[in-house]
């Protein structure tokens, strides 16, 4: 993965984090949507961003087909969304 693969996404994340929690140091924890989340470094952000994207796509495809959605999948998706300072899906 090239270092610039998710640079714009990371910058957006930093803006969301600052908008929700103010200026914080990397590694600081804050409450977001009832969850305790850490301000991520770029290296921490990238794998979580990729995992969230894959899970969100799977969630949306499952929902569109009308299949039953596993509660564990929804929980993990919401956790990843909170880590990335995104509003939870659904």
C-alpha cells in the first residue's frame, strides 16, 4: 500500500475528530457515540479504514438482498465507524 493511498481519507478523519473532540494528541481517548475511541495515527487508521469499507459493503449487500444480518457484524461495524469518527450505519 502506497503511503498516499488513504491520505485524503485520513485528513477527513482528522477534521471529523477535531470537530467532535477538539484538538487532541494522537493516542488520546475521547467519547464518541457512547464509545471510547482513540485518536489514531495514519498507520493505525489505514487498516481500520479498509476493514470498515469492506464490512460496510458486505452489510449493504446483505441488507439489499434482505438476508438476515448477524448482530456481531452490526456491532463490529458500529465500533469501526466510531473509531473512524463516522456516524454509525442504520
